[in-house]
């Protein structure tokens, strides 16, 4: 018999290295005389889309399009250290470094333009759609490329290097006080599953995932991050297990270490919650790992809702579910109610 159940899982996750460990990212930015810009950082994009985020941050600040930004990453000969691609840290940490560097180079450019346009203040200059000029006066503007080219002829380059450090402190071992992580990510997911009581097999039918991302710099990438995290969470909940015997891994290949395939990934509905993180670049914060946390709780809770057994060790394999069902029947009887052992 197949039974369906629904479960809820909630999670919070401290991003970055945490606990006062030095969490520093750095970036170089240069505005070129062809109207483009380059961002250089050690932050390696391993599929999470960080290079796209950096391009969007720089483009937004300079009034350009993301395709006008070249992002160079992970070149130990030319890029500054930005830490590891881990701990859900690059959008927040390295994104802040990129934004600071862009704003520094932009400030010098605006000061130069204010002088060229005989404007009393750099606050009267704007960058928009590849043009630079006096706000509200279309007659006093020129292509950004021309402005930078003329500046280069006089030996001026608009280049900047900046870094950003996460604000964390170690936890006091005596009183538990401190700020071990910053910022925190929050999420909640609902899972619908179908459990076969004859085989113990669980199929995850649907996941609804709501996550606070600060501000979604790239909503499509946010959805992709959530989908990938849900897939990993399903694997964590139902099938992934390292088997050890005397310190030797017994299942070192994907033929024996099971991970979800496309057929195992459920329908995923994402809900993007945008609560601005004032310390993040344009209000953004990390998402990658936090989106995996609620999945397994939601799936295991849904199994309980479907068949009334608690699985307390992961993964929730068919063998564990069948054993739990047998124990439930022995303890409570087929009707599900505890039998009077004195009768």
C-alpha cells in the first residue's frame, strides 16, 4: 500500500567561516577606455554563479550591462586572495569586496568627470547606459569610453583594490556570548512524499521551499541554488551513506554510493523572501548550503505523517522504514493503537 504524507522542515544557517576566524575577500577593479570594466578576484565559481553576481554588481554600479564586465577569478598570478569557495560566503563577502572596489574606482572617475564638465561636485555626475555626464543636462555628457580614453592619455587610470572582512567574533566559552556568524540565512520547506509500506521505498513528490536571501541579485540563480540544494537534501535524507569497515570505505564508487538522479528530484516550488541585509552588497546574502538544511527534516517528517514511524538515523532507507513498521505493528498492533500487554 502506498501512503502519502506532508512534512515541514525549518532551518537557520550561519554563513562564512565564523567564530572570529579571519574571513577576508579581496578584489581589483579597473574601468577601461573601451567603456568596459574588469573585476579580478580569487573567488572561484564552481557552479554557484558567483562570477555572474560579481559582474552584475559592477555593472549596476557603473551603469553598464553585465556583458560589459570581464570577471577574472582564481588566477594566482593576477588575482587577490578571496578565500575558499565554501561556507556560502562569496556573494556576501567577495561581493562586498567587489562593490567597495568598484565604488572607489567610480569615485575617482566621477571626480575627474566633474572637473571636465566644470561641475561643482561629483554628486552632479551620473553613469548611465554607457554614458557619463551632468545629471539633468543631456548636452553635457559623452560616452564613458571617450572619457576614460582621454584620461588615459594624461596618465590617469581608474583602478582600485579593496577587501571585505566578515564581522564575526569568537564565542565566549564562559557565558556563550559572541557573534560567531554573520549574516544568518533562514528557510523553511514543505515536502510531500509517498511511502510504499510493502517495500519501504520513499518517493518525494514535491518540495515547496521558502528562503530569505537578503536581496536576490539574480533570481534565476537563486532558484537554481535552491533546486540543487533540494536535490542534495533528498540524497542526504534517503540514500547517501558512506559505509566503513575497519576504516575502509566499502562503497567508493557511484555504482554503490547512491546519489539522486533526475528521476529522484521532485517538483520544486521556490518562494524567494527578500529581507534586505544592510551589510551585504545591495542587501544580498548567501544561500548555497542553507537551502539544503530544511529538506531532510521536511522529508523525514513527511514519512512520519504518511506511515507513523520516526526515522532517527539517516539515510531513511527502505530497510529502516520496513523495520520501523514491523516494530510499530508489534508494539501498537495493526490498528495502530498500543495493545494492553497485561491482557
